[in-house]
């Protein structure tokens, strides 16, 4: 390795190789093998080549290994795009789904992803695809199943009479 960049002697080359054999992350294991090769006296270019990486990647791995030990050999968590709907908007969406639609105001008798996408665009001013609405609902613990639709002007007494007596004969 570069004489200006020393490798920490926390683990020997054989201990690093043993750790790499049992490591579940292939990328972290490759970094450990490259550092072990460098500890054995190989040049930085040769140690990196044998581990399948560039010299600069090996240098970065050594810097992180010196500071954090073997924990520094793992990949850093990647950043994610922020949620399209805020937590408050997702809570409002879940409340609307649990409450159910009002046919006279919402224009639908059951919530579908398409209807919810229209509701979101009207309520929050955000355009979202129906498939994305389904993903938001699943992340919030709601299933794809929906309640059986019913007509708002149904007569419960007539339904009860029908279930008890069957169809009336004319």
C-alpha cells in the first residue's frame, strides 16, 4: 500500500480472510480480501485487482476500515426519494378509506385505486397513478380487498323479508 496510508493492525490478514468467508455481504467480503492481500505485502494495484476492484475503491475501504473496523467495510445505506404523500396526507387517506365513500359527494359507491387517485388530486392537488395509490395503501397496512358494494337506497326490511321467506309469489 501507499507508505502514506497505513492499514490498521486490528486484525491480521488470516483473521480478515476468515471474517470474509463468513460474511453475508459479498461486497464487504471483497473489501476484506483486498485489505488482507495488501497486509500480506501485495501492491495496492495487485491487491485491488485480485479482489475485483479499483485501487481507489481499496483506498476508500482502508480509510473506512481504519476508522470503523470491519463494520466500515459494509455498504452505506442509500438515500431514498421522499414519500409523495406526507404522513398527514397518508393518515387522511387511510381515514377516508376506513370511513368509505359517500356516493352523493364522492361520486362512487366503493373506493378503487382510480377513484382514490382522483380524490387525492382533488383534495391535495397532487397527481398520483392508481398503481402508486395501491402501494401507498399496502405500506399503510391496508389490503387490496374491499367490502362488497351496496346501493345507498336499499331497504333492510325488504332484504330481511326476502331472506326469511324467499321470493314472493305473484
